[in-house]
C-alpha cells in the first residue's frame, strides 16, 4: 500500500515535469497552445488537445511508468484520479470557503488552475500542478494572489476568433 502511494506521488510529479516541458520546449508549446486557445475555461477545455501532445504524453508517461516500476493497478487508479482532477481543475466551479481552506494547501482548485489559462505569460507559466499543489510550491511556479475577475482567459496571440479557427 505504501509503495502504491509513493508511486502515485511520483507519477504526479512526472506529470508536473511534463507540463513544464510543454511550456519550455517550443515544439511542445505549439501543441499545447491548442489547449490554451480556448476562450471559455470549463470542463470542455480538457478536450482541446492536439494529437501531437497526446502522442508525446504517451511516450513520456510510459517512460515514467517503466522507470518508477509501477504496477498496472497503481497506474489505473492514478489515471482515474488524474483525469478526475483534470476535469475538476478546468471546471468553472466555486468552492465554498470552508472546504477551500482545507484543500488549498494540498490540492489544486479551479481558481488556481484558472490562472494558468491567463493571457499573461508569467501567469500561464504558473500553477502547472494537476493533483498535488506542492510541486508548484517547491519549484516556485505558483501564483495565487491574482483576482479572478482580472484574468483574461486565452493566450494573447489567439484572442481573436478568426485566428482561433485558422489553427
């Protein structure tokens, strides 16, 4: 049981690294840009993914699974939690303060991840964690003090609808 928990934590860290690669490697950013060109952040944003990103992710995540030595059951459980967290993070939900004050130190909330979809580059390059928030804290890529009402969703260069359809 303890090994499975450690393996899931390591898998989540490798996904954090993958998201950093998506931003730092220009070819990967071109693929991931499809996801960030959605002008309305909601759970359907998760579906806006270019096939090149998916293929790259399969190879990267497969290598991580092999290196960590994870069992198929552990991978399955992690992937279920990962996909649920991805949907949750992209949802346009408001979490009640009572619940938020307990979850905001461990898990990523929709408001935190919404900053990641901002048109401003240093905001887009922040809050890359998916399940555990601490990866962004450890690597100092976290931003929390940005008012939600000031965030403009969508990468700046593709903010006009005619450009989005040209993708």
